[in-house]
């Protein structure tokens, strides 16, 4: 057995496990109530406790009795449970942002329930949906109505008929999560952290804060995070105050619009309009979105990132769009310069849909390129998998991880085939999906969370639709008058949207978030076996419990 000998600290203790699971359950319960019954579910969509408050509570308890103080490693074990409930922005600001577990659930069991309540789709979904995805027959229609409208006095939900669908969709989410764990813990985590030494900008704030919180002066029993004699800590707390004021700007808009500043909204997005540019160059992209935390943390990145970003905006967003409008190649539409990137904008239009090229081709190319550069790593892991000398990285056995990963991939492939996805299509999908996961993980580790959406922006079905049609699994063409009623196509798309949509790419315990947690654990010398174990527990327990709880709440 080989590996780097180092001093690792266990963080998965009985008390940290109890606290972590308790916070997970409480967060899911309260967060789902906000998600379902708030007037702004895409803003206030997850209950959370900003981790800085947990650090403060930990310090108070530690000063009362030093045995009550959690170590940095125990704090890191607690961190993922809040991550799971609050969403991607928790690692930055301790607030919710965008995609959480509840929005992910909309793409599996709940999607069928809602579709069965839409007149134009009811019969189609009733005909195509199998019993293991959602209850069928009159009982299924009644369950769909209850999920959509809620229980009436005297009614009861037939949980017995929902048991298998809950288990099926939970299996889809859990196996998807297992593959993400395999990717991060076995393939990319060590080389990107120790060899390439990527910045992982979103991991930086709490990575250092948790580290300093656990650094206790034995003479005073006080954390050095609160040592104001240290100039660095003065800067830290001053920065925290400034950060609170800055992040209050979008909150003002959502809570009390008259106090809004700079049109900032939701989790901190501030629209920026370059009106002089548009006046001079009609058609040019004259709109940007400022996220304060991103602007600050990007100061840590190499200059090449800025040069590349600015160059791409000038070449494609400014010059191409302006020249296209001037020459008539691109049809001008009033206001097109200020639209969001997922709206009707030139990056999706002929003759050069550069956005589609990026999300459909370049996105997968980045994944393949990264795996190519990791080929020696993959060969070593293959040797370990076949019985060669084990590699233990920061307490985690790569023999276990490779066998765990291969088993997860095979089980997911079997699940797809049993669902009804043709074997050839399942293999193609899984290969492309894995490349997409690599690209997403790289994006989070090196830059930010602004990677492409595989199921929609990436148009993944372009890769396998014609192949399946040529093999007779579904028709080549379909219209509203003559729809595609192939079950194989339906099953393929249900798996696609359950694993590859906008919300899934930001799955609370997904590949990007796991990469950030890996970096935080590596820096704080947490035994990676503990991080793997707690994320597995949270991913499995959280996914199943959130599914059951949300159905009950609906």
C-alpha cells in the first residue's frame, strides 16, 4: 500500500454526525416550506444558517467549556448538510441561490404529476409513463390531482402506490450522485488540487475561515479567528462587515423594492448596461451581470482568465454581432443587446450560433481534453482496480473508490436499460454525460459555476436522436399532429432531464460542490474518508427524505 504519509485529523465523530444529520433534516423541512409557500420561491427557497454564525456559536461554547468546541475538521463535516439544503451559494455567502434539492425534484416524480393535470398532455403522459415512474390508472390520476391541488377534507394520499416511484427516482438521484463522488474523489480531486494547484475560488472564503476558527490559542482558549491583535483578523472582520452591507443590496430589492440599489436582485445579480457601446455599435452585446462575490474572488485568478473572457466578449459579443447586424446577416431586434444569454440572442442564431457551438461541442471537448491529460492517472486507477498496489490518498483508498465508481456506473447503466433506454443509446448517453460532468467540475474548480446546461443548451439529444431513429427505436421526424409516441424516446428523455438540466448541474451535492468540499478538506487536513462518508450519508438521506417530505407538503 502506497500513499503520502501525512497527519490527518478525523472529523466524522458521533457529535459531528448527529449535528450534521439533524441540521440536514431541519433545513429540508423548513426550506421546503419556504420553497412551496413563499411568494418568491426562486429567491427564498431554502432555510439556512450562514456558517459564520455556526462558527460564532462554536466559539461561545468553546469558551464556556473547551470540550464543547468543534474542531475545524468537525466543522467541515457539518458544512455539507447546510450546503445540501441551501444550494450552491452557501459556500460563498451562506445564503441560498438558484438550484436546490427541491427544484431538482421537479424533474422526476413531480414532473409526471404536474403533466397529468395538463389537458393537452394528460393522455400522452398517462399512456407513456410506466408504473415504476408514477402510479398508473385512475389511482395515479387521483394521486396526481392531490399532488397538484392538495388534499381535500377527508382525503388521504395512497403512499403505497407511491413507494416504488419514490424508490425509483431516489435511485436515479443517488446513483447519479455516486458517479459524481467517483469523479471527484478518485479521478480529478488529487491532480487538480496537488498537481495543477487550481485556485478553487469559491472554496476560498470558508476554507480559510474554518481553518482559523479551529486554530485555538491554548493559553487563552480563544480561536485565533477572533484575535483582533492580528492585523489579518482585523481585515477579515472589516471585510465581513463590508460584505454584509454589499450583499444586503439585492435583499433590499426583494424585501422592500423602494430601497433597491443598482437593480440588484435575488442572490446578488446586478445588471450592467453599456448604453454608450450600444449607441455606437447597434446589435453588440451591451449587457453584463455583476455578482459581487464573483468579482472579488476573481481577483485570485490568473490574468489569462481575464484576457480570455474579455477577448471572447469583444470578438463574438461585440464585433460579430455588430457586423452581423450592419451587413444584414443577423436580423436586428429592438432590445436584443440587453437580453439574458438564455433568451433570443445572436449566440443561438445562424449563421454562427457560437453559444450553441460552445455548449454542444466545446463543452464536451473540455471534458475530453481534461480526461486526456489525466490519462496517466486513469491508468494508475485501472491498475489499482484490477488488483495492483492500492493508493491511499489522504486516508481514502483508491481501490475502494474505483470499485465503488465502476459499480455505480454499471448500476446506473442497468437502471437506464431497465427503464427502457436502448442499450446503445444508454452507453452513448452515459459517455457524453460523464464528459459533461468533467467539464462542469473543471469550471467550478477553476473559474465559477457558469457552465453550460447539458439537457437544453447542450442539446444532448442531437448526438443520439438520429442514431436511435436509424436503429428503429423512434421516428426520425415528429409533429404536433403526429407526435413521437415511442416509449424508448420517452424513457431516454426522462433520464436526460433528471440528470442533465439547469438545476442538476448545480445539484446541491453534485460534482462542482464536491470539488469545492474536496479542496476545503484537503487544505484543513481532514481525512478524506470522513468527507466521502458524510457526503454519501447526506446525499442518500437527503435525497430520499426530501422526496418524501415534498410530496407530503404538496
